[in-house]
C-alpha cells in the first residue's frame, strides 16, 4: 500500500466522519433553539428535527421556523384582574 492510497483512505474517513457530525448537528439544532427560547413545544420541535434526519431534511426548515415561532401562553394568573366582567365581578 503506497502513501497515496493511505492518504486517500484518511481523506475518505475524515469526510465521512465530518458529514455524519454535520448531519447530527443539523438534526439537533431546532430542538436546541426551542429549548433555549423556552418554547412551549420544545420537545416536539426536537423530535421533528430528528425525524427530518430520516426524511432527507425535507421538512427541516419547517422545524427550524417552528423553533423560532413565539406562541403566546395564556396568562391565567391575571385573567380575573384583566377582565373583571367576565370573571363575575361588578
């Protein structure tokens, strides 16, 4: 085995390992963004990111946008104060 053959194998191994690492990073990215932004559906975004790994990243942009979408949470603590008529207060 010559030096060129050995170098070719090393380059091939580095390319395969780096491709796998990039694919794993991209699959984890929507879930990590959603958790960092305290998204109410962070676990679902995480699963969507991993599922797109098996679908060839066809739906990956949707999972990434979903990670950035802010869903307003209902404010139950102040709902009676904000709407006194609906809460039955005069």
